[in-house]
C-alpha cells in the first residue's frame, strides 16, 4: 500500500527550503549594497581629487602666474674650508676696525661664492663704511654754495636728504655756504627674487646689502621691472575689499612704517604694488603678502632712507 502523504509533512519540508533561499537572497543583497557603497565612495574621492578649485589668478597680472606652489626650500650648503677661512679673516679685519680691508675680502668672497654669512657681513660692513669718513665708490665731497639746501643737493646727486644727513652725522637740515658735505653719487638699484624671497640692494653691479622679504602668495608678485615713484612715511592703507582708508597706527593697517609705490613703464596695467613694512615678522622669508614686497619695519626704514625716487626695482622669479 502506498504511504499516504500528509499535507503537514510537505509544508514543513517546503517551508525550511524557502527560509534558506530567503536568507541567501538577503546575504547577496547585503554584499551587493556594500560593494556599491565602496565603489561610489571611491568614485567620489576621485572626482574631488580632480575637481579641486585652483586659486584665482591675480587681477593685475599681465601673464599667467604659477599658482598655489610655494618655492622649493633652499637647502643650506656648508661653506668650504677655504671660504670659512676667508670669512674668518674678513671678520678679524672688521673686529680690528679695518673696514676697507674687510669689504675688499667680502666682495671677493661673495663674487666667488654667495655664502649667506659673507653676504650678511658685507651688508653690515657697507653700511658702516657709508656712515664713516672712509672712502668708497660713489662717495663725493660737495662744497655748499650760497642758496643751497639739502633737498636741492639731494636732487643734484640723485640721493636722499636722509642719506646726506646720515653720512654727515647731521641732526638738522641746517647747512651753511662754504662748508662741505659728503654725498653719495652712486647708482643704487633693487633686485627681488621671488624664489628666494630676498631683496638685494645693488651699488652698480655689486651687492651692497641683502634683505629677507615676503612676496605675494601663489606667485602674485609680477616678475617685471618697476621704478619707485612715491615714498610715504607712516602710510595710511586703503583696504581693497571696501575701499575704506585705514590710518597709520590702526592694527588693521598692513603697511607698516613705510611705503614705496612702484610702477612699471612697460606694463602700466599693473597697479597697486609697492615695497612696505610689516609687524608680522613671521611672514618674512616666504610667500605671504597680497602681492607687494613686505619687509621688517627696521629694514624698510633703512632702505627708505637709502634709495631715492626713480630707483629701478627688478623682480624675477
């Protein structure tokens, strides 16, 4: 006799099979959803990496500038024993008060090997000689004539009143006919390196003094030739976001103690640039400004007194 089939037995076996199938389907769905989430997240990351917005190019720029890249770090190189010995000799001459001999040695060292220590010493020596009676290229003695005054003499020699007073130890502008003054009749010019963030004051074709400076963020400082056209002590600052004038002494004024406006004859469309001071000492030596050349206040004050209007400023990459 055939064994009877009970409906209950069939339902029990079938129910267990469908449960297993259902569990397998759920697991497959979970795996597929997880895989999709991983894939979509990776795709989104790739898109973000490709579509990172670049900094806007400076409005005043006449040609595309490198964007967003800080200059490669300058690696200090140990001076050779010969250079170290020569620097030591120059320092000994300086300590002995032999400024002319120290300058001669340092000029030779810097011309052959631009060692940072030698460059700093050379700047210090040149400033000492400039303020002393010691002869140097560019120094002349002028006999004051009737009707002369310091601004007239400064214009005649294309120098500054401040430098004449510095070189002669003068506390006032008073002069008298028949007396003599020492003047500087040299040719100062300025060269700025954006990659090194340095400003070199040149006397003719020789380095007179090097200053560490801040240049424009994202390479915004235009690499062209400028001339100084205006000089202001304790300058106000016009905020470019809203045109408001911020007076000197206000913490929001970013120009420091001095401002020297520079313009380019070849590129008159480039406007708003200058050399100025700063209270943000940590910003010196890097790309830190909105495009201008910024200096420590004590450095820009010294440079301000040395260079007259119409001084050439050459900015290079």
